[in-house]
C-alpha cells in the first residue's frame, strides 16, 4: 500500500479528534468541519512528508493548527464569526443529574472559553488530545517550559472560575 493510502486510513481513524480540536480552535461546528476537510486534503497532498515512526496525531494537529492560523490571518478583514456558544440546537436528556452535569459542563466550558487563546490551546492539546508536553511544544512551536506554565495558568484559571479544586484530579493533571 502506498503512503497516501496509509495516511488516508489513519486520517479516517483520527477524524473525531481533529474535529474536536478544530471546534475548540474556531468555536463553530461548520467552520471546524471545513477546517478538518482542509487539513485532510493538505495531509493527503503532502503524505510523503510524514516521517514513519513519529506521532501521526501530532502531525495532523499541527497541520490543522497551521491552517487555522492561516485562516485567522485571512479573516482579519472579514466580518464576525459564529460563536459555538450561541448554538442552542444541542438537546440533552431530562433529569436532575443530567441538569447538574449540564450546568457544570456549561461553567467549565465558559471558563475554558474565557482562557487566553494560548492557554486554551495548550490545555486542549495536553488534557483532551493526550499529547505530552514535548509533543505539544513541537505542535505549537514553543519551548516545553512555556507549555508547562501556560497549562498551569489555564488549570488555575479554570479552577478559580468554576470553584473546582485543582487537587482532586478533575482538571486532567499529569
């Protein structure tokens, strides 16, 4: 099988992760879907640049992030974008437990949204995507110490905003 077919199979398996990261970057499901599609196209066009033995997920997330940065630069002259928090088409089950969980999720989501872009990006790459500090540093092109300090500030800010104790393990500390 050629490298393009191998990459294609890995892309298909990694689509949910890419979509989740794209939504966290652009906060719009429609824009995220377009971003993921563009990242898939770019990865297939440059399949030969993927180095076997390296982490495929970090390579794809870097492509996705770079495309997002390019899009942000182009959109500086464009109008405002749709905010994912304005989408009310998400339906949940009724009940006290579900309501409490939704309220907690909402407060955490607001706290994450209120983070500085750099902090939110590092938090999602480490805590959601499961990248190591080194891999995260490579994806966003900063020193590992910067990743660690941004992550610590992000966790502290979320804990302060939500009242969650950062020492009880609910913020994905590693």
